[in-house]
C-alpha cells in the first residue's frame, strides 16, 4: 500500500505590520493550496505580522492583531480540510516567541 500527501510550501509577498494585506495574501495561498489538494500548508516565519517588524515585535498590538488575523483565517473553509501552519508572535508566561 502506498501513501502519499501533498504539501504546499508557500513563499509569500508579505509586508511588515500590514495585517489586512497579509490576511489577503495568506487567504489566497490557502485557496491555492486547497485547489492543489494539499493536506498540509506551510507558511513562512512570522507571516501574519510580516517578517522584520523589528521593535514592533515587542508591542502588544502586534500580537493582538496577529490573533485577530489568525481567527479570520481559521474561519475560512480551507482550514477545515487541511493542516495549516501559520507563523506569528505569541506571548507565554511573559515571554514573547516567534511561533508556528
């Protein structure tokens, strides 16, 4: 028996702290991954906030907006049929992390 899986590895044109732009870009990549019958969709590091937000990485707004975008992405139909891997800022026990 042979098992196979389609993995969608996404390289996206993201902008630092442009949450609405990044949401649209990520959503488009989700649709393309879904259309390709991917089982797993892998996005880039800090894709939700945009990479290289520098000192803004430490601001609470950056994380709160990232959670809002993640919530919007998870409501899309694509996320119910494939494993989606997003990169964003997360704080746990007072420490800020670059998470998947």
